[in-house]
């Protein structure tokens, strides 16, 4: 008998990620290929296939699902947060995607590194974090935790959503005030 799938969970990916997938990982020590691909979609839908191919290329004799189980098992077994970040870098993930994966798996310890968040004055020093700066990402997390805003937050995820939302709102206002200019093609 096959597993019954609740398709509504895929409508609200963030809730699915931070409830079901986080709990599954904490109880089992790995996640499936479908669960991992949902993280990639949530972080950057435009880059999901490129990031998924990194999983396949790691060990081409294995399936996507088998490689995801290996990767997430390594993350689960890591002895430190620094080691967890380095594992993802070894699998060729850049900081933004690596931080998103770790944020879903360990939401109390990690936060997403995103250009929208580092727009905040106190976080601008992390703007060019680089793709393989493990220790610097841990410094970013500490600065993010210490960041004082106009309201209090129950957890890192709430603070992250607030800063991301503020950035989106400011972008909307800029677009409206500037009359919706065409984006310049950069070649």
C-alpha cells in the first residue's frame, strides 16, 4: 500500500517545511528527495534545478533521493554547526542555499542569509559574505540574533520573515514612487 499524500501541504511550503520536514528530520536523522527539493523551491524557485543537480553530481551512481539521504544524514551526524555548514559547501552549495537548508533542519540555530536581510544597517557588514565563509556565516547568525528591531520576536524565523517582508515592502514603495521603470539588461 502506498503512502497517502496530503497535497494541500505543498500549497503553503513554508508551513510544510518548518513543521513537517523539520520534525521528520529531527526524528529520523535525514529527509527525502521530495522534502529536500521543497526546500530548494522555497529558497529560490528560479535555481531549484541547478541546485538539485549538485546532489546528483555528487555521486552519479546513486539516485537523487539516495544522495539527499546521504547528505542530510551527514548533516545530522555532524558534531558542530560549523561542520554542518562545511558539509553543504563540500556538496557545492553557496551560502544562501546552504543557510536555507540549515534553517529548515535547525530553525532554532540557523537563519537564512539573504540579500534582503543584509540590507539592514547593522548587518550590511555581511553583505559580501562569500560562498565558502563558514565562520563568517556563524558570525552573521550571532549578529542577526543580537539585532534590535522595533518589536520583539519569538524566534529567528519570525525575525527573518519580518526583515524579508520589510525589504519587500520597501521595494514595492520604490517601484511605485519611481513609476515602474524597466529593468536594465545586464550582460
